[in-house]
C-alpha cells in the first residue's frame, strides 16, 4: 500500500526569528479553532540560512 504523504503549503514569507514564525503558527491554528473542519498541522522549520519558514497542511480526505 502507498501511504498518504501530506502536501505541505509554505507561507510566502521567511522570518528572522522563531518567535515571529511562531506568532504566525498560532494565528493559523486559531483560525480553525472554532470552525467545523479539522485544523491544519502547522510547523515552523529552520532553513540553512538561519531564517524560519511556516508550513501547514490538512487532511483533504
């Protein structure tokens, strides 16, 4: 069987600090908190350039 791999959506901006990226992460998670859909999986990733990027996904099935 072929395991379902998530398709990540990357935010269009990189951030200088993990704090800034974490603020966006919290905002994305809060948008789904009171909704009818399951919330997305949101991650903060550090790039090789010592900047941070936010990516998120959600189950489409």
